[in-house]
């Protein structure tokens, strides 16, 4: 039986299909974005623990980060 490789042992690399330029009038590079802008248009990848509902976790994120709108994309259950 083949050995399962742990995630931290997997060799990872970034593949770039093509280099291109973006017109700066359409925004900025992600690393140059202000934190407020990242919070407005960002996504949080959350590994929800067992127990609280998806709705509860979304409410916690909203309260902790002092955001006006928070939602989740479907169920957060495993």
C-alpha cells in the first residue's frame, strides 16, 4: 500500500501561465491594498470547529472584525 504524504511534505510551486500587465486605473496589486479594502472585498478561509453553527461563526466574525456584512458560502460542516 502506498504511503500517504503529509501536507507539509508535499513539494509546492507556483505555476504562472503568462505574465501580463493590469491597467492601474482598475485597482492595485493585492500586496499594495490597504487593510480596509482587503476587509471590504476579502475572503476568510475558516476551518470551523465542530459544535457552533455556520450562522454563529459568521456572527462571531462579523462582531470580532466590526464588519457590517458577513456571510458564508454554503454549509461549513464537515
